[in-house]
């Protein structure tokens, strides 16, 4: 491509030079011929005047010294041939070429000849005309010679250009292209172990290559360090996870055995108190029966407490499997259950058709269950209750809520709501052991979300929760 | 009467045709100039190739005179040849003279062959007066005349007596000498 461009440029330059040279050479030829014609003319005046053709022939014969003049003729003022000269001999008579009116000289370039006509003027009077005919062979030869020179020069310079270009390519372009390739491999394949081949010649390009390789060394070292840190971290995390898993298992075992052991005496107490009531009710007075009832109630409460604690511990330690679930359907089935257990209640329940979430189904069921049970419980004093479950989009994610118009709570005590065992109402007002909300908070936290409540005394309460602010691709950690 | 009527037109036609023919014949004759015409032209042209020095006796005038001494062979031809012409800035005039006294103003003097017997004094007077003497009488140049017409190869050529011209204070251009058939007084001739 470059060759074509430079070749064309050279060709054009040569052509321009040729054209100029041809032009100036032609002009030179004309000038020479004109000078010769004038000399011949002035030397032939007397010959024409006194009718001495021999003298004119002698004058013309001097043209022998000009090898390019083929023929010459002297014509009288009336147009007759007076004397002629033919380079190659022969007897052909020349014919007159007429001069245009008023011009002393005229010339014409033919294909192979230049013909020049000059008027002979002596003391203001035209005496005759001189005709000279010169061959353009020299011109032609000149042109041919120049063409061959140009061709040789063109070929040589193109060849030289080719050599220079090849050298340039080798020393500059190729190493740079190689650098580009290496850079591409590094970015595409994240392979930091490749290096650019150093050049043979120590010049600026080789400096570039060295700097490039140094940079890659640095990058590789950083990358290795990063990988090492990552691996170490992974190791540490695995260790911790193992520790956690083992301690969880220990805890699980402990809770199970404790509850199991605690259950034992409770069952005994439950059984014996039942027996007493059943078999010795006729021997007991009202106080006695009341005391036994009290014992049974307490036992039952303790049993419930143990179950809840067990639940809470399980919630904390169990493995979480996330799925696409519909919380709205959970709320509906839980509500059904509650209505079934308490048919005398008048509760209006509102829930959307769907409330999608990506969470552990078992744990979320516990959340919905606890929240709805709370609402059910704390609206039991009202004739008519309204419980709503729903979700709304907020920036960052979806917020789910359970809302009731029950007895509510003092907002100043909101921070105590979710702590275990701390109850804002006495057991006399509302039964419960204060584990439910703690459990909800634990589950929601495990899902990466938060839970909070808003409410006023006797004006209902709304419990909000989120599950993981952004749905990420990170798979759930096995624990 | 009838005969004349018939013949007259054709006769007239014949005359017209004949005169046309004769005229064209005469015109065809013209390219060949006569001897007097050539000599007259030469007389006039010599003036272009001769330089009269200040020491020559010819008084500088406004005209260039060509004189004919003796029997005039030219008639009106010389006048016709030089009519309206000039040598340099001088207008050419012609004069026929019969004695030498009148030759002092002549630049060019043609001595007719009728003056052969009185050649010597004529030449002497011309030399003093710085006049170019030309003639066609035989041996003119040998006898001291400057330019002598000689017929050669069907053409009019001339001989030049160089010393004679030098004595009269005249300079002849080499161009003129080049076309002379003989130049007396030049080495090699």
C-alpha cells in the first residue's frame, strides 16, 4: 500500500520533470534554429541581391556542422527556391512554407521534425526567407533516455523504500504489535504470566518492552499476593465455619438434652397433679382444687416456655435453604388455623393475592405465625378486629408488614419489644412468654433483613420487616 | 452588307481573343528581366554595400545620386527601378550627365561604353570625387574602373577593382566582394 503511494508520487514527480525538460529543450531547439536562420539569412543577402546562388549554397553548407539539421532552403522574396541544402544529399527540391502576414518568423513542431521559417530583411526590406528543417531525433532519444533512467531510479528507490520499511517494521512496528497482543492476552484471559519477548536491538522500543514486562511482573506479584490472601481468608473462614458448626451442634445437643431432661420432671408433675385432681377431687376443698389448678397451669406454662426456647435455639442454629415462596399464602393458611381454633372471634383479615419472597420457607412460616398470633392475641379484647398482611415496594427492596387494630403498645418501649422475655403487658392481660418477637427478629436477621414496629396505645400496632436489601447471587452459606 | 454583319462580330471576337493572348504572352515574358533591368537593380543595390568615408570628395547631401555618363542604355528603366527607394535616409535620384564637371555630386556613376575613349579622365575625376564607377565596357576593371559588369552563365556578374575603390575612399562590404566573380587587388585573385 505504501509502495503504491510512494511509487505514484515518484512517478508524478518524474513526469513533471520530464515535461518541463521537454518543454525547455524544445524552446532551446527553436532558439538555436532561429539564430542559425538569422545568421544564414544575413549572410545570404548579397547572394540573393546579386543573384549568386553558389554563394548562398556555400553559406548553407556550413549547416553540415549541425547534425540535427536535415535540410535548409533559401527562397527569394517572390517565393522561388534560390539555394538549398540537404544533409543526406539528394536532389529533391524543397517547397516554400509561407510566413503568416506581418511575422518575421514562424515554426512548427511535427512528429519528428521542427520546421522554422525566418524572413531575411536587409535595410528594412524583405529580401527572401530561410527555411530550416531539424530532426527531433535527439529530443526523442533524450526522452527515451530519461524514461529508462526514471524507470531504473523508480525501481531502485522503491526497492530501497521496501528495505527501509522492512527494517522499520522489524525494529519498531513488530515489537509494538507484539506488546499489543500480550496486553490483549493479559486482559482477556487474566493470564499474568505472559511476557513480551525482548528485542535484540537496545533502543527506545526495547525500553518500552522492558517497562511493559516490569509492569506485568508487578501485576503478577500483586495478583499472587491477592490470591494468597484470598486463600488464607477462605481457610480462616472455613475454620471459623467448622468451629461454628461444631459449637452449634454442641448447643443443639445441649438444648435438646436440657429440654428433654427438663420435660421429665414436668411430665411427672403434670401427671401427678392430674391424678390428684381426678382421684381425690371429692376429698379436696375449693382451696385445694384451686392450688392444684395453679400447679397445672404453671406446669403448662413452663412446658410452653421450654418449647419456645427450643424453637428459638433451633431457629438460630438450623440450616437455611432459600426458595421462592409466597408469604401471602402462608398468612392465609395461618389465619385459617387461628379462626378454626377460635371460631367465636370476629376478625376481618386482609392480604394480597401474592407476596413473593426468596427465603427459607420453614423459618418464614414461623415469622408469619408469630406475628399473626400476636395480632390475634392483642385484638382479643375488641369485639371486632382487623388484621392485615401486606407488602410494599420501597427503595432498596420490599417491606412486609402485619398490621392490627388491637391494644397496641407505648412507642417509648419499642426497643424492648424484640428482646426475649421482656413483655410489655402482664401475663394477666395477655398470655405469652416474650419469646415470639425475639424469634421473629432472629429469623429476619438471618435473612439479612431488619424488623421494626410502630404503634400507639389502644390504637393498634404494625410490625414491618425486610428480607435482604438486595437479592444477591451469593448462595446461602451452609452452617 | 449582310456579309459584314455576319463576319464583324466574329472578327471582333478574334481580335479580342488575340489581344488577350498577346497580353498573357507578354506577361509571361516578364519574369525574365532584361540586361538593363538587372544592371539598373545592381546599380541601386551596390549603394547598400558601399560605405562612403568622410574623406571622400562627395559632398554630404540629402540625396543619393546615381548618374549615367554618356549614351544611356537604361532609358526609363533606371528611374523606374529607383523610384521611391532610399539608401539609408537618403532618397535616390538619377541624372544623366554628359561631362565630367557634373559628376561631383554623383555617388554612383555608370560610365557608358560610348565613353571608352575618354575613360582615363573620367576615372580620375571619379576618384577625386569619391564616386563609385561602374561600367559594362570590357577591361573596365583592369583599366582602373571600380566595378565591371560581366555576363557569366546567362547571368550578370561583376568584377571589382579593390585598390581603385580604396583610392577613392570607398569601403566595399565583404558581402559584396563575396559575390563578385573576380576581385582585383585581393591576395589570391
